C-alpha cells in the first residue's frame, strides 16, 4: 500500500529514519515540517525501503503498530497502563539477576511458568534462600541481602527457566486498594529475530516493603499482574 493510496494521509507525508533498519529517533515529515517525533523500539515496525532511505511503502503491520503505540500512550496517560489503581507503596530491591539455581531442579524443561512468593517471617526467608540456592547444587551460598522480617516483607518474582537470554522480569509497582496489594510486573521476552545469548536463564527480582508502609494486618491478598493487565497469580499471606 503506497502512501499516496492512503486517503487519510497527505501524499507528501514521508517517513525517514536514521540508522540501517533502525527506527529509533525517526521523524514524520509533512511539507518539510516535522509533525511528529518519538523514540520507539524498531521491532514494532515492518517497513519497505527505497535506496534513498525514504519510506514509500508501509505495511499493515506498521499501521497497526502505530495504532497500538498511541493506544498504549493514551492508557499510560490515564494512570499506568495495565496496572490497577490504588495507593502506591514504596519498595526497594533486595536481589535481581538473570540466573537462579532453583532452575537446576525444574523437571519440566525450559519455558517453565513463573513462580511468585511473599515472605512474612524468618522461616519464609530461609525457605526462599534455600529455594534459590539448593544445597545439593550450591556449596557456597552468597551472603544474603539485609532483610528484617520483623519490619519488612519480601516479594519475589521468578520468570521461570528460559532457553536463551533476552528474558527479564521486574517488579515495577506496588499498589494497595480495598485491602489487596497489586504487584505490577514488567515481563520481557525476546522476539525470534533478536540476538540473544545461547544459554539457559532464569530471571528473578526480589523486593522488600516496610510493614508500616504496607499498613496491613491479617490475611492479605497479593495479586501479581503483568504490564498488559493479565492476572498471573494471587498469593494470600497472614501479615502479623
């Protein structure tokens, strides 16, 4: 579909980008005036190029991608995309990495499902550490991060065992509403054409939250939700 065939778009509208097969920092031009400019991952677009570097042909994938991008920006401006509303709770990172030794005990092979844990006491913390560093596989366990279960809770997100690099999981928000805590996750998976390390990975992220900031006692639900709003799991713990 050529640009001049698109009735809603001026025939002088051209898209140009800097860098081979890279749409970062690209601009849209209309009558030699910049009307739009933003920075987006190149994998969201599929375009056909002429030798002079201008786009004279746009695929349906690109048009759909543009629509989804603007929709995502609109949702973000209305309050955080796929994450729930509520009161923000401060948290800090205890540990984060791309490989965890629990992966050696997974019998289901690669692409295993994610695992989530909420720690409310010393026993739970010790069990989490043993889960991460099984004694039959790890002889020298690294020092544990500073964590006081009498003053804090720990929340852990494990993405599962993955066949290559390029995967990541991150806790990006904690929100409390109606007595429930929503744990917002940013989960990334590589595309087929992405260049990644050829080794098993098992990304994880562990954060701590102050009991005072949580302001919760008794049974509390922790809802784990990804950045598309998909509910992944619910863990109910007794916060004493």
